[in-house]
């Protein structure tokens, strides 16, 4: 079968498409005929050897697969690696049936990124109706879903940040009440202005560096910042914990793998909730493009350059 193979750590230019042996499904695992696989920014860190966990070389990246199980069911699977291939083995507990009204691309969009957006707001931020919520990278995979979820769940004001006019326009089109340029030198002032001069209730933070510093400064009393990435690779200023006391602010982190590991029902329950919102037209995943497997290096390059929006998908069905 054909698969992406990473033989040395580096960037997308190190991606090779090779013939590799078909994986074998051990007890408790299911062999999936993969039709589509989803790209995630974290995989760039995996390929660079800078992720939270390090893969042993050589390896096939890919944490989300959509396809059919041996019974012919349409399924979405979440795995640690091995997804960017024509077949993959998935733990049975990490397979979720996909309803007919959801496309394969939409299912992938709702996988790790939808799961993350849901729990950033519900589990970590504990967002409630009437709050102001900042979503950085609001045109991206997680961000575009978080904007829509925040609005559907009653946020009073959703503020998105994005790097280009087109991305900011996309954020507005899916429900953001205001947008700011993520390249601004004074993010604190831009966020406060976008919130009509009022401090913020929730900031979903994935950029790091000065964006994190200035977002924290814009939080109001009882404000919560949830950190789920550091895309800029720029270090933020260490937070003096005593400084959080005065306004009763809090900062928490989130990694989807931790919740999936500690709560076996979380993936299925969350995805069923997301599927229901799609059916009720409360949520529309943004699909940023589908590329054939042989174009994987180009697709990952666009992701690395922040040139994509929504969910980027690989078509793994070609020979």
C-alpha cells in the first residue's frame, strides 16, 4: 500500500510517498480502508521531532482517518500515527460511525479539531451564555469550529483573529462579531477595542509569544485563557502566578490526547454531539482543500505557511 514515510526529522520537504507493508490488526484493533486522512498542525511538529511525544524513525504520520471498516461501515478513526496511508489500524474504542448526512471531509474536520474546539469551550473555559470569547486563528481548523460553537452556545461577542483580509472575512461569515489582524503590534488594544472597550471573558490561545502575553493582559475579572498550542514558536513571558489573584484570572492548558486517554467515552460522545449540530444546521465545517497523497508535501507546506483555511484533507485512494 502507499503511505507517507518520514525517514528523517525536518519539514514537509522530507515527506516521501512509498510502498509499505499493510498493517496487521491485533486484538482490539480494526483495519480501516482509508479514503481520506486529515492534516493537523501538530503533525508538522511530529515530522520536525519537536512534538510533545517523539516518533521513532521511520514513521508514517497521520492521526485522523475516514474510510470503511471490514463490515463496510463509514467510520472516523483517531490514532497516534499511521493515518496518511491507504490502510490503517485503529483501536476499536477510537472508531466512530459516521452518519449519512456527514461527508468524509466533514467528519475529519470534526475529528481532532472539532473535539478540541468543543472541549476548549466546554471543559476548559467553561464558557457560558453572554460571555465575550476570543478565538485566535479563527479561519483555521479549530478556530472556524470554535467560532461557530461559541455563537451556537450563546456567546455575547465572538472576536476572531486572523492574518489576512480573506481569513478575517471568512471568520465574519461564519459568525464572528468582530475580527482583528493577528499581525498587530498591540493585540491587547485591538482585542479591547473589538470588545467595545470591555475586558474579555475567554481567550482561546494557540499562538504563544506576544500574542499570549497581550491576550492575558486583556482578560477581565474571572477571565480564563486556554492554551492549546504555540504555533509561533516564540516564547511567552513567564506568568507570575500571584498576578492572577487580583482579577481572579486563570490560565489552563489542553491537549486532546490527555482527555481521550482518561475518558474513553469522550471521543464518541463529543463527535455525536458535533454530528447533531451539523444535522441541525448549527455547525458547518470549513473544508480548505483536498489533495491527492502524492501532493502531501505541497499540502503540508501550505499548512506550514499558514496559507490554508479550515480542514485540509488528503485523498488516499489513488494508486
